[in-house]
C-alpha cells in the first residue's frame, strides 16, 4: 500500500514525518532517509494495532480498500 507522508524540516534540526491517512503514525529522524525509515515503522505499528483491535471485535468489522476519483 502507498501512504502520503509529510516530511518537515525542523528548526532545531532533523525532520518530522506524519502519515496523512493514519493520524497516529508520526515519527522523526536526523536525515530525510532516517525519517522515512522511521515513519514506515510507525505505519506498520499503527496497522498492526488496528488489526489487533479488529480481531478483538470478533469479526464484526474489517478493513477494506476503496478508491475515490476526484
């Protein structure tokens, strides 16, 4: 899957990273490359947590993909 990530140069140094589709996926790094590696890990962690939460609902919910054209 592809996700949209905002990389922002921080005044105190380094970069912050935030995934637009998954508000809980936020990270940072000293370089752009490190920030991208770290946000990938954060996205995986958020998705894993969501999957665990869905399993706890006993099959009454699921994750689906949709495509919207504007």
